[in-house]
């Protein structure tokens, strides 16, 4: 499909620079079949059914943005995907000043050697020393806010909490699964009381999630791989919910993409551990999920393509026009939508 079909005009003031406070006070646009309703995230239990199951991503964002020097040249690195105990693949700013084999000093006693330049321009960084890389990043890294926020204000101490979900327990993401940012213990208790369960899986979101689609046709776009895991107990639980007539509702496109990667053609969700580069566009047949809670996405992005595959392109174009007109807040720190096809 032509990528231009997924374009829309978004006023700059609709981009949220801070999350709603409290988190579950964010607005919620509900698309239930042909019906459209304006609500808040706190109202979510009233739009779901007893026996439904929400699936959250328990990945934890690491301080994955680094600033360093190679000689006198300033080098910026955004870690993307772990490739080994001490190796991360990274997108590098000022990469033309960095040759394979060069060492970058990120300060605080943290250095890494660059190698293995890939077709997408990324480099492998091998961190020196014996300390766990997590400790090194805690010393020299900072929270990797999305570029559409970072370009408007600096990262600060609030982001260390604001950009983590209440489920964050498995370190490895360089971007938050932002739909889950809206959830609070109080909302989870209300969902439990309504007979709506929850489960977790792990998908370590990579920096590739922010890369623009440069191809003119979706068939020419190449997704970056991300590592995920659904254990056997979780897969069994998701299958049992659907067998009993309940719905599996993914919270976030990351949860949805991993479930769909693990589902077989008959809709049975299998245990999964490994990389996924699934790219969902209109025409895709969903096998493992029955609905989605998600934020509002960028024009021409793979995520807007995904929600258009779920609900229909015209439906989502109209919904986003409604959201812009009603002054919903967009992107990572913005408001949410509940999509029930």
C-alpha cells in the first residue's frame, strides 16, 4: 500500500510533553465496532466484559542514550538491541566520525568499541570491563525520551518515573510500552473487581520504533527485530480465556505484535522466545488478539498502519480527525484509545 494513505495533519500543540496526572485521568477514545465514545482511562472497566484479559508488556526502559567522545569528536548513541552480554547494537549520531574499531569514551569510566556497521547504519558497541553493562548505563546513560519530546524539552528527573510503567520489571527496552503508562494500582483493582484479569509478557522495545517509514510502499519497508518472550503458562492462560468466551485485549502495540508472532494460523498462542520483526498492515488477519488499548500514533508510522489494519483505514482516519478536533493529546505521553473491532 502507498504510505501516503497513512498520512494526516497533526497540530504541534497536540503532542503531549508530560503525562496526565494521575495517570488514569488521561482521556480514552473508545471505538467499539461502529460506535465512538469519549471517556477517560478510569472508565475502562465499563467498556470491557467479565472474563476479558488485558495483556501488558513488563519490559523496563534502561538509560539507553549515551554521549561520548572519540578523540575530539562528539558521539551520541542510542542503544537499540542487545546482541550479547556486553554488546549492544546502537544508532549513532555523528557516525561518520566513527570508524570500526574506534573506542568511544562515554565518561564515568565507561568505554565501548565500535564494530560491525549494518546496512541500516547502526553499529555494534562492545562495552569494556567486567562490570555488568546495566551498572555502566546507570552511571553514564540517560532516559531515552522519544525524539518528538526530546526535541522540545530536555530529559529531567521526572522522566525516570514517568517513562516507566507499573509493570516494568525486565530491563532491556529503549522505549516504553506507553499504553501501559496509563495504568495505576487503583485502576487495576477496579478491573479485578469487574472480573477482568491481566497477564504479562516481555518485548524489549527497540529504538527502531521511532524510525520513519522512508519507503513509498509498505511492501518495501523493513522492520527492525525486537526480542520477546511468552512463557508456556501465559500462553495457556491466553488460550483458556478465549476458549471460555473471553477476549484477549493487548495493552500496547508491543504486546499485540508479540502475541500475533506467537499465534498459529488457527489462533492458538504458542510459547515464544526470540526475535520478531512482524509488520502489520491492512489486509492482515489477526489471530491472537480481540482488541487493543493504545496511544495515538505518528502519521505515516508503522503503528498507525497497525491500528488501521485492526479497525480499517477509513475508520482510523475519522477517529484521529475526531481526536484532533476534541483536543486529545498525542504520542507517548498522550491520551489512549480502546479499539474493539
